[in-house]
C-alpha cells in the first residue's frame, strides 16, 4: 500500500519517529520534497541520529530509501550524512537518488544569506540554500543530479548557471569563486554517482507488486508554499498533494495518509503562531519537550494545540488517521488548553487564514483537565490515565479523524497503537 506520513503543524511534529516506526514494514521509504533544512531525529539501536536528507528507512535492511525528483540536495551534505551512517555500521547502498532531483550549490547558500539580508522582515530561513535552489529550478537555471554523470557537460552547465547567477546578483561574486564550487562538487560526485537512478520504474513496479511504500513529508502543512503562512514557508509542498509531483506517482495511488501532530504546538522561525505561549507554560513545554531544532539548534516557540490547523490539514491532506506525539510532555499540568477556533474582529474562523490575517487572530480556547502521572511507560490506550484518554478522544472529535497512534516518548517502543474497535469509539 502507498502510505503518506505528513506534518500536520509547523514541522518537527515527530515524523522522524513515526516513519522509523512504520518503516519496519515498508519496502520503500520515499522523500518527495524539501532539502536538508529540516532534520528528523531518530533514536534506535544504532544510536541517535539527526537525518537531514537520507530517509529514515535507511535503518531497515529490507527497505529501499528514495530521494524523489521534488527534493533538492546539497551534494557534500549528503556525502557527509552517508559517511556518518556508514561509520555507525549502516549499509547505505539501499539509497536511490532520483536523477531528476535538483542540486543545492554553494552559490544558493550565498544567495540565501544575501536575500535574507535584503528583506525588511526576515522569513527565518535556515540559510542552507534551499529556497534559492527551488527558485533556480522554477527559473530553469537549476542542475539536476543526473547531470553529475557527464563531467564535461556538467562543467559547461555549471559555468553558465554560475555566470547567470552573478549577472543577476553581482553581490554574490564576493562570496566565492567558480573554482571553489567546482572543486567541492567534484569531491562529492564520485561518492554519489552509484546512488543516482531513474526512480520511475522502481515506484511503478512497487505499485504493481502491491509493495508497502511510505512517503515521508518534511516540515508540515503550515510551512507549505501554497497553504502555509506565506511568506514564512518553505519553497516546496509538504502537503500530501505534493507527493504526486515530487515522487512521480498518481495521487490516486495513495491510500493511507497519517497526519503527525504533537499534543501541543511548536514553531521555529518567523511568522504567525496564534497559540504561542510566552509564559511559564511555554517554558514548561520547551524544557520538558526538549524543543530545540535538530538542524539549527534554534529553540522552538511552544504553545497549545491548535485544532483549526488540524482540521484544515484533515481536509487538504485527507488524513485517514492521526498520530498524536509527545503526549507525555503534557503530564504534570493541572489544566490543558486547546484552541478550537480563532476569532478576529468579532468573526470566528474554523480554519487558518493567510499570514497577514493570521497575525491578527485570537485563539478561542477550551480547557481540559490534565493528569499528573508519568505516562512514558504506558503501552496500551487503557494504560493511560482517564484524563489523557479523554484528551485524545476530544481531539479526535474536534478534528473528525481517528487518532491511531499515541506517542509517549522518543523510543520506537513508546508508541501506543490503538485497536480498530477503539479508534471507532
Ligand atoms: P520531525 O522533524 O517531525 O521528525 O521531528 P523531530 O525529530 O525534529 O522532533 C521530534 C523530537 O521529539 C525528537 O527529538 C524525537 O526523538 C522526540 N520525540 C518524538 N516523539 C516523542 C514523544 O512521543 N515524546 C517525547 N518526549 N519525545 C518524542
């Protein structure tokens, strides 16, 4: 079955853990968008890893990991990640990179810095060149990974692309030279060549053979280029609708879509965040949830769970189920607030608004009773305190989607799978 795992909030929901958990059964794990700018943190028997590009299926010996055409990748960053994995004893030969994926080149990183300096209001990018690489892709100046194969042609193409870039943004010339770019690309090329392939037959045959294929989204719906809080968004489409374009599969092939959400909300970077807490509750969630970015180390802003966002994703992404992560972090609170709607100028809104209006909304909260027990050892739904069970059921009712998984800790084993009977309750 083709199964998608997508972020239901602003990213960092714990997709990495769920993909690692679900990849146990998957034949293929496919990334369809994004670059090395958001990290997945995986804790397993090999250790703790912050993966930025390589899909987390790499830890399972029977799983093929795919970087689809919609991904942009920095060659040297990928080489470094592969080297780290190999050093931990992981066989990376089961990685396949689409020849159509685009490369992030050093001048994209320079451009990212340069552009962020020009903006009066920062977008809060991770300055890794992802946005500029997508700009070049759309502008038809980009270089595809498959172009690494022909060295002579590659050099000509890179020279043209670099010159065009400098012509458009002369300020970039002071950041570095063509020779530096060429040398770093050559260093990564030899290592990457064996991984590059046409991924279309791979996915077609997997579908024909009814294999289990997991599509792993990066970030979340609120950072989607079209449906997030533009311009505080990423340059690609993490929503389930991005899978068709980014992986090269028909949308009708995707049968199961799991929305990943924390039991509260976090966001990194700039932009509106209606339920953000600037009080001791916010600090409590940040400390207890270890809310610091896997890639950037930036502290994440924390706030209460936001139902309008989940409801919006339930429609746009078509969730067939939710995974509710980090429920353990809420233990110890007397009361838990949940935003069920927004209000602006006396009007109530059920769904998020564009960023310029989202800045102005006030969340409308409902209060649920908390629980004091440590739940990190709970392994069944019935093990959870009554108030925690009630919280999960209430979220289901508000969003209108069953919560199939409840996560109570970072480890794979700390995952409660709810039985079918119960999710219908
Ligand atoms: P992703 O980008 O969506 O994969 O999110 P990250 O991996 O960056 O962030 C999730 C963080 O929370 C990681 O450090 C995980 O190990 C951790 N984590 C995941 N699920 C749980 C959970 O249920 N409880 C706790 N306490 N930590 C969790």
